[in-house]
C-alpha cells in the first residue's frame, strides 16, 4: 500500500479525517512506537472528545483491519512497520539526501515532485502544525539546493526566483540566488536593487545588516557595474499624506501586472485637482522594487497656465539625458530611435504627468518589452486607449470617510475635534476634491489662531467660494486649475458647460441637454466627458462636480436656453400626466409630446428620473418670473406624487405656486392653484388651512362659470373633510359633487365620485349604501377600463366587508386592488391596502399572512415618511393594536 502525507492524506479510503490523522502520526514515526496518550494529544490537541481513548481504539481497530499486520501494539505503544519507500515523506528525505551526496538535479526534482500540496492537509493541531512547518523548511532547503545546481550550470529561471523572493522576503539565501541570477542574465542593476531591498528589510524588521557573504556579492556586482550609466531615479517625493484610493490602486496594479513581453500602459484621468499625480506617485513609490533599471518622470505641462505643453521631441531629449545619452540627435526620427534603443530590455517605470493629448505622448512610448508607463491627463486619451492598448483609470472624488481622514490629518485631529460642526462644513464645501481639501488645510495651517468657523463662513457664500479656494499663487487655486481646462474646450463644449452649470437640478439627460443647447448635444457632451469636466454617472445622464459647477456658473448665461429647458420640463411633465391619467382635464390646450412617452411605465420612469429636476425647475421659474411654469409643473405632478406619497414635496411646490397667484389673470388657473394648495395642506394635516383655500378655489370656480371646475373643487372639499374625519360635512359635499358629475358625459369622473361617496358611507357605518355606491363605481370603471379607479373602489369595498365581518371577501378584493396598484406604481394606496389585508388575515386567524402584509405595509409607510400609519402598524405587529386600519 502507498501512503501520502505531503498533501491530502492518502489513501482516502482509510476513513474520515481524524482516523487518517491517527495513521499520519504513525507514518511520521514509522517503525517507532507511539503511546495512546501521544496519539490523542497529536490528533485532537487541546480539545479531545469526552471518550477519547475509546474513540482512538475504534480508529486503530479499523486501521488494523485495512493495513493488517503492519500495525501492531507493543509495550511502548502502537507501531507501524510499513516499507519506508511506500511513504512519500520518507522517500522524499531519502531522495534529498542522495541528491546532496551526488549533486544530482534529477534526484532533487524527483524528490520535490512527491509534494502534492500542503502537508497533512486539513490537520490543525499544535503537533501537526509544527510538523508542517518543519517539512516546509525541508522542502525550501531542497529547492534552494536545486537552484544552486541550476545557477552553477546557467539554468536558473528568474520568474521562479522572483516569486520565491516575494514569498520569503527576509531569506538571505533566497535573495542571494536572485541577485546572482539577475547579474548573470545581464541585469546587474536589478540585482543591486534586490540587494538594497533585502538590506532595508533586514534593518527594518530584524535590525541587522546582511551577512558577510551577501555583502561580498554586492561588492562584486558593484565592481562589474561601475562603468555603467547611473540608474535614473527621477520620481518626486511620495505624497506626504495619502488616504483611501485602494480600489484605484488595485486597478492600477492589475492594469500594469502584464507579461514581460508587453509594455504596460495606464492612463489616469480626472478633473483638475482630483489627485491623479498623487495616485501615480504613491503607487510608484510602493512598487519601486519592480523597476530596478530606474524611474523616469516628465511634467508635460498639458494644462499649465504659465507655459504651453512640452513638445514630444523636447520631452524625448529630456528623457535621453536622464538615460545617460552622451549626445542627443537633432533629427526627430534619430532621437526617437536612440530613445527606444536605450529603453530596450529595461525594467523601468515612466510617468508622463499632465499630458494634453495622445499626440504628445505617443512618441514617448517605449518600443520593446519590460517598461511600464503611467500617463496622467485631464483629458480622456482615446487614441492612447484604442491604438496603444492603454488601460483607463478615471478618478472620482474621495469617499466621505477618506476626505474626512485626509483633512483631519492635515489640520490636526485636536483642531478638527474642537469645532466639529465647522469641520463638517469645510468637508462638505470641498466636495471630496483633494486639491480643495489641501487648499483649505493650507489656509488653516497658515493661521493657527483662525477659528474653523470663520473659514466655513467664507466658504458658505457660493458666489465667493472659489475665491476662498485660493492657495495664494497664480497657478494653484481652483479657479486657475479650472481655467486651464475651460480654455482648452472648443466653443460649443464651453457654451454647453456654462449652460449645464446654470441648468436646474443635479443632473441632466441627453434629451434635456438637447433642449438646453438647441441642437444635438452628443459631441459636446463627449468632449466635456473627455476633458473630465462632466461625469456620465448613469447611461444617458450627466452631472457636474459641485466646484466645477461653481466655476462654470461664473460664465455668461443664456436666459433663452434656460427658459427653453424649463418649458421642456413643463411640457414633459404634462405629457407624462396625460399618459398616467388620460381623462384628466387638460391644463393647457397644448398637445405636444416632447419626450415621446407611450406607456404608463415609461411615464413613471421619466418622472422618477426627473423628479428632482422638476422641483429645481419650479424654483428657477419662480426666480425668473415664469409664472405658468411655476404652477403647471406641480399640477402635472399631482397623480404621480399621490401615487408616490410625496406629500411634503407636493406641499413645498404648491407653496411656491401660491406665490404667483396675483400674477395669474386666468380664473381657472387660480382655481387650480388654490384647490391643489388646499389639497396639499390636507395631506400634511393642516386641515383648517386646507378648507380655507378650497373655499377660495370654489369661489373662483363659480365666478369662472365652468361647472367641471366647480365639481372638482367640491370633490376636493369632500376629501379634505374626510381627512379631518368630519364625515357628515364630507357627505354633503360628496353628494353635491356626485349630482354635478351625473350631468357630465365623463364616466371616469362619475365613477370616481361614486367611489368617494362609497368611502364616506363606509366611514359612517352605512354599509348598504356604501356597497351600492361602490358597486356603481366598480361597474363604471370596469366599463371604461379604468383599472386604477377600479382598484380604488375595490379597496373601499374591502373596508366595508371588513367592518361587516365578510373577511374572505375583503381578502379577495384587496388582493385584486393590490395587483392593480403594483401595475400602475401607486405605492401610497398599495401601502394602505397591504395594511388592511393584514387586518383581514388577522381576523381570519391567518397569523403568518397577517404579519407578512403588515410588514410589507410598514416598509412602504416608512419609505413614504408616513409616521402615523407606520406607528399603528408597528403596534399591530407588536400585538398592541388589532383594530381595522382606516388610513387612506
């Protein structure tokens, strides 16, 4: 039988792991007795089972049944007398001894070939861990003996030696072999760099100098290398304070971890001040050992405000001098040829900092293997990526925690802690931009007596904020940095940047940008992206960094372009509303479709994406006096905001709309504003104010002579009184609006009126009348295929069913309503119906179903910030309140 311990314990058929570990102990001690106590200690360590001895005997009995007489018991314990050649461990040791005696590489290789992985795989006790370390040391010694033989005959493999040196960074024998191999392969400089590495490591870790043998090897290499040109070490100092960026550093390492036959190129891009050069230098200093033939650094001045970009031919001349060229050819082709010849077969790092474009850096790329190139630029160097295989790495702002750590480290933890609020405000104004953080830190450091709050006050003024980010020198302030990027833009891209800065909202779609610029914006958007002045944060949507926006806002604004965009948002919101609620009375005679929305899903998704921009557009319109835009945007958003339960946002928008009423000559427009202002007050619990403005709306509606407007206001008065739980007054208004809607030829309005009355009757406990009105509403909605109106009525009928003990009917109607609400995205009513569905299941004794429905309702209530119904559901889940939900 063949046995193995140099990897997974073999043979596997000898039972589970503990049983094979018993055998492994006996194999290590082959021919020597091992007591039962020793076996227990070695196999189980400090955690033997309660009946360890009985378990051990069972294992030994099973092993004896397999290996036979090779396993026996004697006075000194248990002994295994297998053939040593059948055990890989003992065969390995015999072969290594023979290889050393005969200096046979073949025997070493045969011995090392017995290893299949980690010795005693799966074993984790002190004894096995000690044995494993001992065996791995024996293996390394055999590998080093074999390497000595390879070095003697010129057969050493550098990748193997480099990998071993990384694994054993403090092993002088390993380092010595690598140094010698590098020297013999013509890379003496690399060998000397490896000596410098292990010397630093030994001093730092062990406080000792290298051995006399290793020092002698260094002297021999120095003697050989003294006629060579000095190795260039041109890197500027590493950034003194560098935090975060670990994902970017890992990406850079991965991009540059290529085969030696390939030139590794990475292009680090990003807006000015984002920290591109700092990242490149930090990475370079962390990886110096990879470049024994030197590091070159050239500042290409691609965006220097004081001088033009350095021409490529001049940069090559600078690099040739650094490489030790005695003469620099005047002919450009000869200059490039000499440059690439001098770089041939070198392992060297080249950092080309602040490049303006691909044409500037392409001639500087090495022509053969071994070199690594890092290029930083504010521009996305597309040609470099497509023609030269560069790997792009675009930097974004620092993560909030990293920005906080950087600023705190620069100004001092004590000072940051002394003014926590001001420190937080400084962080917010810097918006994660490393240059901004550095400038703030420098200003703070220069004035130790200056409270942080003073600087925070200065930065709070948006119009003067860029002035506060002035480092005191012409080329280091934020405005100077952005000036260089802005001046490099073509006129169309520069105009779009200024427009984007003034545009309402935090981001913009391609279609919205087209309205803003008045033409196809894709080329200009791409140029701004390539210049790192604009970020496409999701496909088709773009945003500016806060400080770039501040800078671009200083450029001249085109008011007509802003009005065009604001009106596009207004028309888009009205178009979306028309798709969501086709029967709603149009607020304008316009029938434009600027967005081209074809479905409820498309309309909802557009509103989801543009909701914040629509709010910002209303603010802009109010500032500019564009009155129709101010009130028509919130009007168009009423169904959407109702479904999304955005009561606070709606209240804010109608607050603003109310301010323009004196400027509205159209009575119907005033009806709309007062009506929906009142409706928004009711939704946030300000019922008296709601009724006041609804009465004003009713007066304007009666003066206008338009009965549909009067009916709509009556319905709003009905729901406002429902909200304040004045059901008798609500019924008066409800019946009045119902009779009025019966005179119109609009079934959807009448169906809605019946539904409202059904709800009131339910709240008053008049369930037969509620059911009659509800069925009338259901029949009308079904006839006109108004699914959402049908869902509202089903929800109302479910409440009547709940109140009258028809719980199964309530469950059925609520499940039907929920299906529709989810289809149309009405999350407000979905939450209400889930709440009542939990009530119905609870009444039926379905505890699990009730909890599931209530939990889902609670999630939606919390997301909608509806605190009162959320608290009521929590009580139900805690078993404190088991009444029927009346929230709607």
